[in-house]
C-alpha cells in the first residue's frame, strides 16, 4: 500500500503501524489495543502468535510482509495498534516534573529519538505545536524504540499552551544564557518546560515570547553552527534533570 | 548513477560527494581540493560559480542534478571533493584533549551526528574500528553539517589502538559506573578517549577489554532499554568536557 494512503487510513481509523519482533512485543505487553497482526511463520514459530490475545491475526508470506512494510528490511511482523486518547495517559501524571515542548519538529528520526530520550529520563509528557511531525509516523514509532507506548504526546496551539502552563519555560536558543553548571531543578516540586525548536529555523517568535529562561549549550569548538535538535534536547534534559 | 557504483568509484578516486549550497559553500571555504562541481543556473546566479576557483565546473539542468543526487530533494549543487590524507590534519593536533572512538557504528545518521557534536565541542580527532560506516558516505557527510571538513577520522584496528594509546578510555556501557556528577577532566592536560559502541550490540568484547572507566548515563525513567548511540555520545561528551 502506498505510504501516503496508508498513513491517511491510519489517521482515520486512529491506529498506527508497529513493525518488527521487538516493538511488536512491546505493543503486546503495553495494554494498547491491537487491531491487526500480520506475521510470518517464523514469528509464530518463535512464540509470537501465542501472545496475540486481541485483534485479528494473519499469517503472511515474506513477500506479503514486504508489501505491507515501509521498512527497508521487513522483519517478521507488522501490526496495527489502536491510538490512545489523552485521558488514557492520565495515570502518567499531568505536568509533573519536566515537560518537553516541541515547536515545528519535522524530522521523524529526531522526533522518535527525542521520545526515546524523554523515556530514558522519565519524562512522560510531550507537548507539540500542531505542525510537528506525528508521533504515529512509522519512522517516529521505530526511532522511539517503544517510548510511544509510554508517553503522552499532545498537539496544541503551542504559544497559547506555554502562556497558560504556569511553569518556567527553558528554551534552547543560540541567544540564550550559556549553562556552565548543572541546574538544580527539583522536578518533584518545581515542574518546568523545556522547549526545542525546528531543526533549521529554531523556536518560532510566538513561542519564544513565552520563554522565561533562554538557554544555550556552550559552543566549545567554535566552528560548528549548531547541534542536531535531538542531541541538543538530550544534552539540555541531562543538564536539567540528569 | 547507482548509489553503490558511485560509492565504489569515489573510494577508488579518493573523493566524496558534497550536496546543497550550504555544504558546498563550506567545501569551497575549507581548503579541500575540489574535483568537480555540477550546479544549476540558480546556484550560479546566486554567486556560487564565482567561488569555484579549482576543479571542473558544469552547469546542469534540474533533471541532470536529480540523476546525480542521492538526496530526496536535490538542491542546486553537487560536487566531488578530494579526501585528505591523515597527514593533512596534523595541524589539528594529535590526541590532544578528548578523542572520540567509535566501535562498529553502522547508521550514517548517527555517524554524521556524532561528527557534528564532536565539532561543536572542539573534538578534532575521531578513531573508528574498520567496520564503522565511512565518514565519506553521502548521508554521513550531510548529517555532519560540515564537520567532515574539520575532523580527522582514522579507521584502525581499534582494540590495538586503544591498547597503545596511553590514555584513560571511558566506555559507554550499561554495566558502567553511573555518572552522577560532572567529571573534572581537564582536556588541556589530561587527554582521554570516549568509546561508543554499536547501536544494538554495544562495545565489542575486544574493545571493552581496553576500557579503563566504564560509564553509564543513569536510567532515571527506568522504562527505556537504551539511548540512541549519538545521543549517548553527546551526553557523555557534555558530561566530560561541557
């Protein structure tokens, strides 16, 4: 199925694609609804099929799997998983600790990598501008390495959300204050927002107007123009709460 | 030209592909030898062609550029740049400060991103196992954002190099010592090596045997299995010398 048509259909049906034995295993263990599982005999033989208690199960050939898959090397299993409503993530807590806010992130690899990093640091809530890439994009799901099952991702009017959030907003900015020591943010009692901007254009002026603490990672080398967005996010998260 | 054939030819001729006005500008300013430049009239009109003092220059159509390019959206200019010999990087200093060592890194995006991060932190020397992806792979060059022009990258027998380097070797390992405070590495007087392993298999046993300081980024969330390799490298670099 053409990638675009499949994505449109997934949006309409509120499902997303999960591929490969590792992510499929996380999906089955996650409590997310399973709509459809298409897997090769190899996956069934390794016990995968026994774990499919919900949804429709189809055994498919390698050639059929290849037609379904968007991966270069399709790997045993392709499934459709039901998206969760925001209310389903209430048990993760609302705006406790550090919230990651993403303004116009476009690259699926960066988005998934930031979800994975947030997961590692126990950040359960990501708030995105409406034009940030979907967290259900197949490449995002792959790069997130399962974080998609453990993270609440909201798409909102970001400047408005930041204005009303009642938390300090740290914003990554080349015009920010260099952080030369670890901040003493106590996330249990002092929730805060870390805002990361678009890969080439940075934070939009409207969102930047809501930043209370512009911060910068010191450019020690003095030759590179910028850091990759997901790398900058990781370093700032680590400096804030690592 | 098929990507594989082009790569083989580039290896034989000791050149690499640079694409897009931004990287092309860095190539022209870098002092690297320029073999061939193929660019659209748009690039010439914007003054690009005037800056080509060396090498052959061809004005090409959008369609011709598309046939040359490996990018989804070819962008004005495609060029072949001459690789530098290791001796040409001598002015960067040899093993001063922090050296980044990469064991079996496979993903071009990760490789380029690590070169970009190293560039930001002033790390001028990267030592790789022979089976690490080439720093001249077009996707690596793109992701490096120009770091390829400012970084000496050696491909060596890595365990042997580590054994003889005479520096402490920090190795990223899930069995490492959690770093809970910034290390006080003074890179001017205490050079050291930071070793990063393969995306899924980590550091090889042979290289791990040469690690003097296994280190870990604390898993605060407790749910994610690992971090992206280029993210882990960035956080550890930042903790060591940021």
